[in-house]
C-alpha cells in the first residue's frame, strides 16, 4: 500500500515556508510602524515603497505555499522570535536606528530562508521547484530591500550621533546598489508580473503543470521510497485541486460553459478520484501500480486539455479580469482549507 502522508523533507520545507509567511507579516507591521513614527520624508517614502512590495510579496508567499500543497505552522522557535520582535518594536527601549537595524536582520533572514528553500527544493523534487518558483523574484526583491535599509541606517545613525543628516549621496549609492542587484535578474524590484494577482487560468495551469511533473518523477525512478513520496504529493494535489474546482470554479462557470459540459468535468474528476483510491492499495513496485498510474495520467491529460482549451476560453469570454482574479483567490482559499483538512484527517 502507498502512503499518502508527506515525508519528513517535504514537511520541513512546509514549516520553513510557514515561517517565511509569519516573518513577512512582521516585516509589514514594522514598516507600517516606521512610517507612522518617522518624520523624514525621504526615509518614509522608501518605507512606503518597501511596504507596498512586502504586502504584494505576502500574496506571492501564500500562492507558493498553496501550490506547494502542504499547510504547516512555523516552529516554536520562530513564534518566540516573532513575539520578541513585537515586544522590541512596540517598546521604548530601542530608538529608531536600533529598530530598523533589527528589521534589517529580519530581512536578511528572509533572504536566506528563501534561498535555502530553493536549494532544498532542488534536492527533493522538480515538483517542489515548480511550486515555489514565484519565490525567486521575492528573494531578489528582499536583497534590494537590504541595500535600501543600509542607506536608511546610515542616515539614522549619523543623525543619532551628530544631530545632522548624512551626506545625501547615500541615496545615490543605494540606487546604484539596487540597480546592480536588479540588473542580474531583470525587473526584480518592480516585479512586473504580480503573482499575488494571478487569474484563475494561471493558477489552474500551475496545478496542471505540477501534476505532470509529479507523474514524470514517478515514472522516472525505480526507487520505491521515492515513488511513495511523489505519489503521496500527487494524490493530495489532485484531490485538493479537483475538490476546490468543484466548490468554486465549476459552479461559477456552469451558466456559461453549459450544464452538460460542466457535468462532464465533474464526472471526469469522479473517475480520477476512484483511480487514485485504487492506486493507494497497490505496492509501488508492482505492475498493477504502473498500469493504474498510466490510467490516472491519461485521465489527467484528457481533463487538463479540455479545461485549458475549452473551459479557459469560456472564462475569458464571460468573466472580467477582476472576476478572474477574484475566482483565483476563492480557489486558492478553498485549496488551503482542503489541505488543512486532509492533513488533520
């Protein structure tokens, strides 16, 4: 029998992603506080820009976590760190320079966490890399924020020691440093593709691609432990994806896509769920498992073709851009809740 419980490596990555989300919320709270307490317009402007980026990147993180497919809580050590940061920021013991210095340390930690998650993903599986790909831009954007924070610290530190503002050339150096970082990765700082505002087609397509990657990983190994690991994720992803579609997408599109065509989508997913349940009962090295896996793959390929060729056209023709993005948000929220329920079962 094939287990459908996430393995230890995948669970550890899920916890790291949850920690990044928790830290992201603290970064946002800090920047809001700095803006309300600051009286230097140049510094406030930079914090406002940083806040806009970080609020957007919180959405990117949430999307990556949902695509990854495992909901988790941060470790207790992370929760304690957050409590300590909140106390420091809300208290009067630290001046503005010292609070921003602590904020810069959090940014540095966020950068390192993002890089570590990507390195771990490369080792665990191609499906992990596909799921967390949106974090690449966030990582580089946080690096750019670090350079801006160094400039802010220079201004605040000089003012604290001398009562005078630092030479304004500091901002030119910051711009040059940020430009050097973004030059490596394109428009990382402006992040022209805002993954937090993806439409429903983009989100569904990402799910389809991840499923295809997992099928390829299963077919590409004879290691039964790896097959168990990949199938566990595939099973969870496909069930959550189909249930979320049935809760949010299909009811929304039924009036436009047609009663019969919509019912066919429900029926196809019911058939797939049946096959997935049968797969759970087979040994991963058996010929029965391989044959049934091919059946599941064929069903998924046929279903995704219908959705991407026909259903997506109906979405584009009948829903506004805003409605497509709102539907994506509802779909992701449904997935998150289903992932939590599956993990608690």
